[in-house]
C-alpha cells in the first residue's frame, strides 16, 4: 500500500497541471556577432554611418539584363567595405524577400556544407531572421548538407555581409550557408535545390562572399585577380576552378563562388559584370603583401542587335572561308558578352528552305563566338546527314544561329510552349534535341513534338513518356 502526504498529493496535482499546459516560453536561437568591434564598428550609429557612406559613394551600374547573383568581399570594412558597397548598391530598390548567403569556413573543417537551420542572427543594427522554410529544404544529411553550428561561431565571411543587407532592405530574411570540404553530392544537391527555389521565386537572390588573392605583391595580385575576374565575367566555371587549382588566381571563397556560378548558370546567367576592383594596398599604401577585393554581378543579358549581327557574320564568314579554302578565319573580339561562355547551333539551309546542315553544342563550355565558329565548321563539313558543302553550294545558302538557354528539367509536358521551347530527351544511352523553331516550321502540335524528339534520339516515338525531358528557350538569329 502506498501512502501520500498532503505535500506529495499537491506536487502530483501540480505536475499533472503543468504537463497539460502548452509550453510557449521557449526563446528563439540567436547567433551573436563574432567580429563586431574588429571587422566593423560595434557601435550602432558608427556602423550605420560607415555602411551608408559606402553605399552613397558607390555607383549604380546600368546593365541590360536581370541580376541573378552577386559576389561581395568580406574583409574588415576599412579594406573591403567600399568595394562591398558597389555590390550592394545594385540591390537598392529591389523587391527581395530572402538573401541566400554562401561563404567559406575559415575556422572549422568539416565535410560538405553547413546551413544555419533556424532562429536569428544579430548585429549592432538588430536581428535578421533565418528563412527556416528554405533552410529546412536545404538540409539533407545524405547529401552532406547539415547544420554544423560550430562552423558559424567565429566565422566572419557571412557576418560582415549582414549590416549591408540590413541597410539596403527594410525587411528581409537570410539563408546562411558555409562551404567546408565540398563533395560531389553536396554540390549536385545544393545547386539543384537552390536553383529550383530561385526559379519559383524571383524575390530570392544569392550572394557569394569571397576575397581574391592573398598576400602577393601589388602587381602580382592585380594580374592574378584579373584572371579570376575575367573567368567569372565569362561565366567559365572551368577556367575559374583551373586558376584556383593551379594558383594562377586566388579566392578564399572559391567553392562558394563555384556553387553560386552553377546556380546562376542554371537560372540563365550569361555573363558577369565587374562593378569595382581594388586591393588592400590601395587603402594602406603597403604594396608588398595585399589582398584583392571585387564586386561582381552575374546577369542574364539578352544579346543586342549588333551582337546578333556579329554572331551571324561570324557564321557566314567561317563557312565561306572553310568551304572555299579549308581555312578558319582568325576572329578577335573584345565584346565581353560574346566572350562569355555559351551554347549554340548553326543551321544552314538552301535557298528553298531545305536543311543543308545543322550542328551545335549543348553545354556552355566555350566562349559564345568560338561556339559559333566551331559549329559553323561542323555544320558545313561534318553533319553526317549531308556531304561536305562545295563552293557552288554557297550561292543560295542561308544561315541561322541559335543561342541556347540552360536546360530546365520538365516534369509536366503541358508546360511546353510551341515556338518558345526546344526539347532535349535522354533515355538509357540515347539523347536527342530539337530547337524551338523546328515544330513551328513543320506545324507540329505538342504531342507530335514529343514523338519527333523521341525519334530524333533513335527511340520509339512514345519513349518520351518514360524518358528524362528538358526544355529550353533560345535566341534565334537569321
């Protein structure tokens, strides 16, 4: 038999009552600043004055195109703040709900990627909320994307971006992402996931936090930094990575930049634009050991009328020269948009509109103008459906250049728009592509288009039902 004193009974009753009451008093996680007072002022008014000063002195760059991503430096404000101001100036008056911040881990080594899961981050300017809806979607242990809180404790690469974000936007959320030792799984998962999030919400922007070369003399640093900047402006992830691996260029946030470039490319980014470059030697006067800083935007920029004319001219000049004398003309250009990597097809038709050759590349792995020249040669001499062109074939030839957008996975065939979208199909070891103009020329409906792209890949006409499908758009130059 169990006996209870009145005190015991009271405690039991109280315990039952407490269990029945919902708990609402739990405080939200707050990440305290780690470098306030060292990298930037800890005093609120001084910080406001400094950041606003950087923004007021920066220029707004008029760029024809949609800004998709930014690269901004992360050193102490006296060194890199003026450069960061040029990056954030481009976001003034933009309707942004969430900023995805991607930076390197300077203090903690870990596998894959760490995403700050929930709560708030604090600066002397106040709190900034984590977009936990997005962070929950990004965390995936199997893909080496986790929340490793120790990585954020002393880290400055993301923290120094926050006061700029707070001064540019009245109300915005953030998604803090730190790259440790990247893995293929983390790269593929994170780039695909963030691409999908940003494709569905144009009020999300991504910012990569990086400085450039470290501790070289002034002239060496400028040479190295210009190589990296040129590669980023050309949207050449291959060259960017190569320069980092060989030491020809340097970025402490190299992997965050490569992740960001991949995401931006998926979203249609065609080229980068340098807003401002400088290094610590420009501030201190010490040119013996400097650190480089750049503010760069990644844009989806349509081709201008003159650029389209140039590309079509390159195709015609190349085909004419190659057919007549087997020579590829030397073409040197300075136009940064045409020097940026791109994927193209070159099409040749007879005067009666009959196809005479069509060859292209689907990956943007070479400069746009080089892609046109290479595919012009292939279209006139290496299309397996036709014999190589002869000089007399040039008399009535018509030329067309098609500049492809990135491919977008297609899960709903009802989203195919005839005349707007091209199709790419992959199944087993077969693949095939049809450009957006093809169904228009033949008068196909959506179902016929799907059957024809299946046949183009050497598959049964209903193979599209079980294959991987991708859609894309294109700029068609005639």
